[in-house]
C-alpha cells in the first residue's frame, strides 16, 4: 500500500513536471531586411549595405505547439526566409537551454539558407541576426566579414512598393545572374564591379564622408541591376514612371524577371506626390523604418 502511494506520488510529480515543461512558452522574433546596395554582386565577393527593417517574424512555441506570425511580405526580397531561418535557429538554441549566442544563431541560420537558396551570400541571415545597418562581404565560404555602420546623416523617408511575388525564387535569380557570368563574363564583371563602386558611395553617403545626391545613387544601382537582367520589363517601366514624378526606386533583394520583381525601395522629396501616384496606379505602398533591432529573445507571459 505504502509502496503504491510512493509510486503514485512519483508519477504525479513526473506528470506535473512534464506539464510545466509543456506549457512553458518560448518566443523569439527576427526582422526582415532591405538591401540598400549590393544585391547579387555580394554573391561574388563585392560588399553590400544592408539594413534590418521594422517588419518581423515571430515564432512562439509551447509544448508541441508552434505559432508563426509575420508581417514581412513572403518571397518578395524583404528577407522573409532569412528571418524564418534566424528565428528558428534562435528558438532551437532556447529550447536546448543553450546560451543566447548571436554567432551560433547566425551560423545555423546560414546552413538553413544554404539548403534553400543554393549559394547565398549569407548577408540576409546576418542582418536579420545582428540588426541595424551592416557592411557585409563574403570573402570565401569560411570568411564572411561584416561591420555595423553608424549612420551620420538624417536619412530620407523610405517607402516600399511591392510589385508582387516574383515567379522565380531567390535561387532562380542567383542562377540567372550566374548564366550571364557564363555567357558574357566581361560584361558581367563590368556590371558587378560598378555595383561594388556604387555600394561604396552609399557607404560614404551614410557615414557623411562625401556629399552625394542619394536619389542618383539609387537610380544608378537600379540601372546596373537592370543590366544584370534581374528586373522585369514591367517593373523597370514602373520605376521610370516613379523617376518621372521626381522620385527614385530600386529593387531590393533578388528581383524577378518574368513579371513581378518583389519589393522596391522608394524615396521621393514630396511624400504627398508619391502617395497620390501610388493611389492612382493602385500600388501596394507602405513606409519603412531602417536600422531596426536584430533577433530578439521575446518575453512571454
Ligand atoms: C537576396 O536577398 C540577395 C542576393 O544577393 C542573394 C544573396 O545575397 O544571397 C540576390
């Protein structure tokens, strides 16, 4: 009788302990990103200037239940897959009771990104992990260099126009650029080098080392991406219209060639004019904040 009671009480404590573990909530979030300059070229060892944005993906887990919520447009160049990889990697670390270690989170997220995109630069997961503004360069598979950027100017107000989810994946778009490299190596080299130079100019503008007309840098970057073949005709046409009304826009991310090219990073000195234009053209437009926080260990209640 006594023995049975002890057994029951042990079992009861075990059950309680399991229930407690099962209801324990773990919550993490990771931001989306925009590439100010350097997409595609960064895959070939050129630098990229990246920023985390105020759109996030959150994963909550309790017991065997998991909830994923996100306001990052999916598959449109805003780093939805990287945010998922970073948040998943952070969640694993928490579930295993390991130390919150950004380097470790980023490393595991990069592995996931590689499984999905083939040959990514690792920039997307790195900015989603560390947040803020980053100068990023993949020297080799083993050596990826990045440094936070202190922005020393008053940034213009940025908008995102979503042209729609491209038919092509990031992997497809990386392959499109690789095909040009194969077919026309000198032309490719020339475009990539020029993108590298523009990215440096972006950096000097942001750190206030050189005075520049920011909209001209955006336009130059966009033209080079069009030359690379990662922007669809209808997107290029829309961008020309934005330029005609006094603004500047570029694709941000892998782009898309058949029809939609994902998100555009847009700026315009006259906000009202831009918003009216977007309304007339039935465009999906929203303001975006840059330099936001990276992966976060969220509080649960
Ligand atoms: C995708 O967001 C950016 C690309 O440069 C690919 C990469 O960096 O892995 C197109």
